[in-house]
C-alpha cells in the first residue's frame, strides 16, 4: 500500500501526496480536470475514492452540472465497480435512481473517459465496452471460469512488445488480454 505524507506546494498551501510502492500509481486530478487538487491512489484493484464533494467540484470545474445522478454514477464507476459495462452501470443506476436515463449513464461515462479518469476497452470475449478505473498502463487476465477481469501489472508479465512493422505504423497504445483459469 502507498504511504501518505504531507507537503507544501510552491504556492504555500499544503496537500496530501501519496508515495507509491511498486503496486501503486498516482492520478493527479489537478492535471486531468485542470481544476481540483484531488489525488487518487490505486493499489492493485481498489481505489481510495474521492468524496462526493470532490467529484462535485471537479465536475463544476469543467462546466458539467453535478446532478445527484451524475455524482452517483461517477462515484460508482470510480469507487465501487470493477470493470463495468454501461449496462452494468445502468442496472446499478436504475436500482438506485429509477428515473436515470441511459443517455445520462453514457454521457457521464464519456465525461470520465475524456477526463482521463476511466479507460474504455472493448474485449473480444464480451463484444461490449468495459470501463476501467485503473488508467495506468496495464494488462488484463480473463478468468474463463468466473468471467472476472483481472488487472495485471506490466512488471509481472513478460511480453515482447516490439512491433516489427514499426516503419509502416505508429503504435499509439497496446492492450493485452490473457485468457486462463485459476490453478488448483
């Protein structure tokens, strides 16, 4: 787990900084949202989540009205859900906000993707877009027995990432999906 320490910024205000270990990474909302100084730490799978007030301020900071439905969808996608699809988010939203529309779900997820707080993946096993709150470079393992999608740290995987066609293509990103089952 990451260790917390406080620091003074150049402007004199104090902030909380998280010193990562090998299994952690940082997301600086200030750079992403260009508004808030929220820092979110993710260790392996679970995030230390921003508060509802922090999410509200971040949405306002980019000109998005923070409705109760949007705040709840953001909190669910950023803090509770593990690789949800839009249908998963809609099912959760319908159970908690019966009048939420599918458009609100998609628009909110798109806002989070555009802000760099979620990543979209389309995996061949489902044919649906999966949203991932782990926005660092990582790979995935699909447990074929349970259907669980597991984040893998690239440091734990030995994959030759060289593209022999590099003269003809500019590679923008790489997504790797392993398929397997739990041993024993």
